[in-house]
């Protein structure tokens, strides 16, 4: 739901809620004679100072200046489609996914936390590459988004539990420091992302914001994950290739 919401509206659920609160506050500033501190408290802020900082970050005006100028701006939530987005969709995404039936897969590796605003994945991948690979059945790296462990912060950011690892034959005799996870069997729509990893989020926006809106397939509640079959030599390598597994019913 978080990814689908972000793809359609261009922002996370938490940021959307914060912006809606501020938009409601802007209407009260224009159409009521409530004091600024009362509006701030009504909208969930603990002080007028915190409210003013958040309001100015979105509207570019302080609440007092906004009321004085009589402005009534509408927040534009959905992002415009930029030329570079069109280029990415045209050249770096498999538009029609491959539908596969995947058996139960056991994965071992490292578990960590990342967020929308502070990407901790590169460091986790670096730690994973330093592990002894004798335990894994292939050289492919798996990046698993543990969506059921998502939490939202007060500033609207989203914290995700993630696991970086590889497939193993079983969980017997693995080092204690390795986290263990079983990917449930089922149908998956597999997309391929090519090029810089900096545009990976654009591929997800296409999957959840475009493909999912037109396909007859329905999402399942299993976790989606990424598979890196080839070594990533650099973040912006045009030859990078990532397989994205989206669970479907």
C-alpha cells in the first residue's frame, strides 16, 4: 500500500497526512478568525513555533504572512512526468513482466533498517559482500523489503525492515549472526530494471503506478524482493540489472 500510494500521489502516506493537516490549517487561516496557536493545536502541533516551521516549509509563507496576504493555495501532490522519466520508462524497464511460479526459497543474510529519506542499503550490501559465501547456493544477492515491519515517524518518513542475503539449501549449520527468512511459494510478476540504481524508485513507480493500474493481476500479501544476479560494479553503471519480484495471486 505504501509503494502504491507513493507511486500514484508522489509522496509517502505520512507526508501526505502532514500536508493534509497543513492544508486544513491554511483554510482555517483564511476562512476563520481562530488564533494561530489554536489552529496549530487543532492540527496536532505542540507549539506555534513547530507549526510555523512546518507551514512555511510547504507554503513558503509563515502562517501570519499567509493570513495577511489572503492566499489560498492548493497543494499539488502528484508529480509531473518529466522527460527523463519518460526516457527511463521507454528504455530501462521491462514493460510486460514475466509471470513465474516460484517455489519456497530459504534465504540467509543480514537484517537492517532503512528509510525513504536515509538510504542505509549500500552499507548493508557492503557488509553482505564481506561474508563467507560458502553457505549460499548461488552468487545472486537478494534484497527483501519486509513490508509488514514498516513504521512511520512523526515527520512523515517511513522506516522499512530489510534483509540482504542469498539463497541457502537449508538453515542447518549457519553462523548465528546470519538472519534467516523463508520466501513463500507462489506466483510472481518479474520486472527487470536496467541502468543506474538511482532510478530504481522510478521503476517501482512504473510498476505500482502504471502497470498495476492496467493489469488484471492482483497483488498478494507476500513480500516483494529484488535479485541481483550479477555483481554491481558501481551505483551508476549502465549495465546494472535488477530483477524485481512482485507477488501476485
